[in-house]
C-alpha cells in the first residue's frame, strides 16, 4: 500500500523501538511505514541505543523517550503526541506495550493476551484450557523434591525439555535425558525463569520431504477477530540440541499436513485471545495430530519477513502497521508463491567453544540461487549452543524453482564451507 498523502496527513503510529538485533534497522522500518503512517519512535530504554541511532530516529520522525516509565506513566507522555495506533516487534517489551496500549485505548493485544504470548508457561495453560493437545509441562520452580521428580519421570518419561519461559531464538533450550540430569540442572535455574515439558514426539512417518524438520510456522494476521493465514514456513533439520538452521517458504507439506497445521494455528489464535495483530505460530506434526510448540505475538523474524515479501510481495510488518492504525485486513485464501525461498544457517557443533577459521564464503556466493551471503561468527569468536539460532557461522538467502533445488543449495552450502573450531 502506498499513499500520496504527506507525513502530516498520515495517521501517527507509535513504534516501540528498542534497538534489539531482531528488529529491522530504522530505515527499513520507515520504508515499511511509507504511505501508511507517520512514525512516532517510542524508546522504552534509550540507554541501550547508540547516539548515531538516536540521531537517525530523529531524522525519521518524532522521538519520545519513556525510559524507566511503566505503562500508564509512559502512556501519559505518549498521549501528548496523539498516536492513532501502536506496534511492538520485540517480545521483551510486548507486555509493557500492551499496558501502554490499554491506557491509550489503542488497538493491540490485551495485557492478559500479551502475557500468554510471552510467557510459555501461561501459554501452555491457555492452550490446554482451550482443549488443544499439549505436552505435560511444569514450572521448574515447583520441582522441589525427589518425590516430584520421580512423579514426573513416571508420568512423562524422558527426554524432557528445559526451556526459558520467556526467550527467543532457541536460546538455552536443552534436553534432559534422565532423572539425574534433571536433578543436576535444577540448582542452577533462576527462579521464575524456566519451564520443563515433555518432548513432543517426532512422527513415525514423513509428513514432509527429506531434509525437513517435522515442524513448521504458520504466519497469521488477525483483524477484528477475523483470522487470515499468509502462509506456512518450513524448517531444515535442527542442529543439536534445539537450534534452528533456517527456513523455507513455502513449506514442503502434503495438503493434509498443511491444512492440519493451519487449523491448529487458527485454534491457538483464538485460545490466546488474539483479536487483532500478527502472530507467528510454530506447529509440530505428530502421529496423533499437530501440536502447537509456541506462539509469538510478533511478525516472523527478519528472514521470514524477507522470504514472504520476496515470494508474495507482501510485507508482514507493513500489514501489522496497517492493522494498528485501524485498517481491516482479510485474505480470503493464502497467496501462492512461484518460487521456493530459502534462508539456511550453519551452526557450530554443540561442543564447540571458539571459532578457529571460517573459509568458503566466496565459493558459497557462487551457488546458483544464492542472492545474499550473511557472515556470522568469525575466527577468534567464542561460541556456544546456548546462544541458539543467533550464534550462526554463516547464512545464505535466495530462491530456487522447487524444494528439491532448495535442498541442493543447502547441501552445497555446507559442502563449500570449511570451518575449524576448538572445544577449549
């Protein structure tokens, strides 16, 4: 969507900007808002931002510094600028943004919904209460004695999955394979931080092609209670223990598996109480049907946004902005791309602790279909599986005519990279 209106004629949109590395750079955010809204940059913690970024933001719109203010107090400052709506793309500030939006009377997630979208324990409870299948789960703080641990071992078996209640990018997620490993992990757990759940079993049959993980993400847009699906994104196999290695759009699914994933995502959207806003919902295939892994109240990360824009010509962030300023957006049928977009990452081995050398990036750039090579860790950098998806060595972005061709790009990417690490 583009408009001939001047900035002063456009609705004003409060954009919660934290500078977190998962957020797009300010210039790209401003480009997404072009013709849709005049951006009001709201800074929940300006102390985190370099001066150069602050200068850039002031050149792209008005800036409001509400560092340290809680929801209602921040809303009083923001209200003076008369925003029409509000957008937040950082999970860490979603609950705070919901409190601000509630005080402003803006279209956004309710504070209760924002908690469900950011706290995986609250989310699991909401999904279970709505009748959706979930693995067994426990607040790690409640595992206080051997009797409780023995009960969990008897009920759920092993492996169990230990994960942050509030986290991103597969960080600090690990498998616990015995009661002894569970007991050893508990003393180091920070109170209120971790969730333990049963492992969602892999399907015995192939719901996706070879070279794919058994889960997908469904990209959802809710508008005044009407739920639209933009598409389903697939994943290559994970790197141990649970690190993502990229994404493929659209997913290589059978029609039935695709329909099942979409139905689970739509039901989860309603279970979490989402009326308006973007959602990124991960769904795993199992022998007994789809299981929602997690739902996030933000647009899919930078790679997914790029893949959807590349494949469909649709900017999911701009859709979120349009929703926020009052537009009603409905897709009767998910659009269909002509190509298979891919984003593949190479992760360090699980035991690696430092990168010694990285070679092959120039050769990777010459693989047909690769449009962009993204360097990650460099020689001398420390590495750890706990960094999750963000601790990658290199990544490639591009498009292929079909899924088989995309898989060949992934194989060539790994073949042409030469990486040396040390475990010390």
